[in-house]
C-alpha cells in the first residue's frame, strides 16, 4: 500500500465528529464557566476557540492514519484526563458512573492504610505515613513510589482517584506495588484498612524550660488539643516552644489556620485565590492567641497541606523561626462541576498562599534556617536512614534549641 501524501486531511467520519464534539464541549465549558464566575479575557477566549481546530485535525489524523482503528471512547477519556493532568495532580475527570459513585460516597473510607499521596513528575509519591498505621507497620516510607493499587496502574490517575482506591471499608485488604528509594523493582505489599482516629500528639518537656509538641496530622479538633497540651506545658515551666510539623501532611486546613492563630494576635494567616475565585483571607484573631513565648517550627519535605499553612504564617509574620528543608507544597481548593453528559470535573479553582503572597502548591514553604536531617543527607546519597524525631540525635531539633537558647541569652543581656 502507498503512503498518503502529507498535508491531506480526510473528511471526518460520524464517530470522529462525535468525539470532536465531546472534547470541544468540555473545552467550551471552561470558557462558559469562566464567564459565569468572572469576566474572561476576550483574547484568551479566542485562543481557546482556535485551539479547537487543532484538536479536530489531530483527532481526524488519528482516525484516518493510526495503525488500527482507535477505541474512540478511550481516546476521549485519555484526552480529557491528559488535559487535567497538565493542570495539576488533583483536578479529576469522573465518567458518569464514577460521578454517581462519588456523589454516593464522596469519602470512600472510613478505612485507611495511613498514606498521604501526591504526585511528582507523574509518579504517585508517598508524602507522609501516619504513625502506627498499616502502611507504617509494613515499612512504607515518605518518598516511596506507588506503581499500582489492586492491579490498577496509577500513572494516569489523579491524587483524588488514587485516594479512592486506597481508602475503603475497615477490615478489607488492598494490594500495593511499592518502589522503595532507589530500588527499581516494585514490591508487592498487602495491607488491611483500619479506622485511624485521634492519633495523639507528642507533647513533653525536652529540657527544663522547652516545650516540644509534635503534630502527626491536623484532623478535626487537633488545634484544641495542641492548645490544651501547650497550656499544661507552660504551666509546668515552659518558656520556649518547639512545634514539630515534620512528616505532617494531612487533615483540615481549618485546623491548620486555628493552630497558627494560637501563636498570633494579628496578621494574615493565609488566603485563597484563583483567576475566577475572589481572594479569601484568613486573619488572626487576638482572642485566639494563647502564648507569645519564643517559637521555632520544624518542617521537612514531608510537611504538606495544613502544616504548611502554619509554617508559612509563623514565618511571614516573623512570629518565630522555621527550621528544616523546603516542604512538599500542597494546598488547592476544588469545585465539583457537572459537564452535561452525566460526567463531571473536580477542578482546582484556587490555591492557598502564604501571607507574603507565595503559592504553596508546587513551591512549599522554605525555612529561614535551612538544616537537613541525617535521613535527608542519606537520601541525597541514595541511601535510606530512618528519621529520628525528638531525641538527642535529631539534628534539626538541636538546631531549634540553639536558636531558642540564643534568643533567651539575648533577652537576658538586653534586660
């Protein structure tokens, strides 16, 4: 058979036209949504419409010239999911059946394996693992990659879809394919989902006058628990505070905002903003502050979400020092948008920002005192070394104590 001449565009078949209409309708819906939520840019709208012609030509070429007749249904789903993946790891397309399942069960739990997931360069990455969880007991660590869940490849799934595979009915099992560290071959791990609630804080005096509070996650009520523990430690003689947010990645943004307010009597804590989402600020309330004692916050690459709101608020308001390495960078606000054929989008419409105007997603919070841990150094060399939190070998904690002791000395000298 001869090879068709370049530049020939064949007429679209009925099936291709239907495919073009489906994808075009999705793209046009973005423009319509933009018009509903706010005034759009005429130039941007015109460019979007011009891009539809490119999609049409590409789909026509696929139909006419691909090695076999393509499955148009899969092509449509792949095109839409690829479009969303190019935006961020959290925006999600639900087919009609997936959308109905989401409406019935927006939270697939309450059983969980204790893993917080995000994506880096398309790979499902373990951000943090809850202490005492099935994942922790199985030896899964931050930085590990998940390749499959129950036989489903995760490369093309959003973070939302992956979480819906991981969570489920307590007592049921889930099979994971895990790539650890620099190892190339995935390991099969079978975990049993559990209900993990009220994971306790670590709150103690680490010397005669320093309170140490380690937060594993910002689940509901955690800010009140932190306040209660701090008040007890302060009444026991604490005059300095270390707030440890390393490996803290989950929970509610509201709990993070409340926790930041425990240390602030004024100032901006965070704000949400998107191109069609008006700026929504969270401002510290003086009545919610419980202490003005010197403070250091510890973060690492597994600090994410609500914990980043706390660290960013403390740092940008100059309320205390932040010690460690740059955090992971998670924090979007999403909106569920039906798109007409029974399917739907879960679309990121705003990002969380630090008070100084830095977007948290994709950037994280950079500490003003950079101090790597032994495990950070080992990871850079392709080795694995367990984290040591709260003890004499904890390099980041020791740096925090040096800072606090230096401030105490300066305060005494000034007095």
